[in-house]
C-alpha cells in the first residue's frame, strides 16, 4: 500500500510539472475616447500618443484605433510613429506595429486628411520575450487643434493632455 501511494504521488508530480508553460509577457491599455476632425485645410485636429518604455529591454508594440461602431479604423490614419525630436519627420514608420527600445520613447500621430469627423478610442499592446516583465509602458494622449483665419493668421492653437491608464505603468 505504501509503494502504491508513492507511485501515485510520483505520477501526479510528473503530470503536474509537465504542464508548465512559459509564455512571453504582455500588457495593454485603452486610449481614451477622442475626436479627430478636419473641417478645412485651416481648421483641423490631430492626436498624438506618446509612449515610454520604462524597462531595460526592448518591447514590441501594436496600436489600433476603433471607430464609433467598434470597427477597426487604424488604416484610416496610417499612423506615423516617430522616434526622434518633434520636428524629425524623417523617422516615421507608417505602421501600427513598432518596437520601443529599452528606456526609449515613441510618438504616434493620428491625423485625417479628408474632411470628416471621427469619434474613436484606441488600444496599445506590448509584448516581450521576458516572462518576468509585467509592466513596460507609460503614456499620455495629446489632443491638438488648429484654426486659421481667411488671411492666414492663426486664430488659435490648443493642446490638451490626458494620461493613459491614469499615468500608471501597464
């Protein structure tokens, strides 16, 4: 009887340890609702999402935008991902998937080119091969509007900021 119990214990131990699965780490956050519009060449808004990697390892990110009916409208914008300074448009990657290096940052810009008004929200996801990593990013949403008078003089330029995930790492 004692040998049978030992054998049963060893079998259970073998089966329970063989089910261990190691997977990559990942996380996500919702980008709050936003309004992106273009009323004319002189009256429009755009959204920027700024993400910073707070780890010592690179992470792979993806970004999606969902319209007012829940449809994926990411390709409506062909979001540009910038890695340099604000005016460094040479580093753009028109893609919704990108890598943020260790302790690096990226800026995603969403702007419509046609006359329209879009109500949307987004989702950013990250992944890493390091299964011990549980939080990797912090971010902020930046809403900008621009209006210009008929003579070309600026009537206003507004900027609003909103932390993603209440400013907490995700």
